[in-house]
């Protein structure tokens, strides 16, 4: 997966950029699925995800969201979006997002329905603590149209159909 790493680099954590996708003008869950239906995201990466070698994690288990303190002698390799990226379909169509709102828990926001820690990055910008659809929700968080993974999955798993302009994923047959 990472051909440019040398054994002596002692890489024990890989930091992967993460893009946050928005509702992409969807009113309900896309019939063709998440990857095919959500194609609009924020321009910049908000956070990152990590893959870590468990035996290299410091005994203190100290971590900052998605970034672990490593034992002495181990290093972190930060990837760029051309090497690997995580697509987080975080802000979906309102009915879908609302259903997840009540049961959502995070490190800095234990209960989303309570007016605490309102400035936290774990909160949805503009939403507050009430599950009421904000004005313009369908188009929120849409700064860049990104069909990268959508197009890639077409090459992997599209089922031929009668009309070339129509396609189906195998599970929709």
C-alpha cells in the first residue's frame, strides 16, 4: 500500500486525509446508495483518520482524535489525497441525518440535544442542539463536486443495461 516506505522509517501510524460530504441536494436517502448519491463536499479536509500499529502505541494510550502518541522510535507518515483519502458521508439527506442526530455521541459532545460545548468541531455547523432542519440544508457543505469514488465504483461493478445512459449497481438488479 505504501511502496515508498523503508523498514528503517519505523512508520507505525498512517494519517489519512478525510473529506466530509454534504447532502448533495438530496431530499431523501439516494436510491442508488451513498457513494452514487452524495457527490458534493467541503473544499478542505476537516480532520484525518489513522491506521496505527497497536504494539507501537505509547503505554499512556494518550491520543488526540485520530492521532496516537507513539512509543519512542516510531514515526507517523502523513498521506496526501493523491495517495489515499477517506470519504466521510457525514451530512446526509435530512431524514437520514435527523434519525442519526439523537443517537450520535462524540468525544466532546456527549448529548447533542443539550446546549453544551456549542463551539465544538464535533457539532454540525449551523445546527445547534435541536433536530430541526436548517434552512438550505440540502445544499449545505457543498463547495466542490467530487465524483472520484463514484466514477471508480462504476468501473468496478456496473451492470450493463439496455440503455448505455442507464446503469445499475449489482445489488439494485
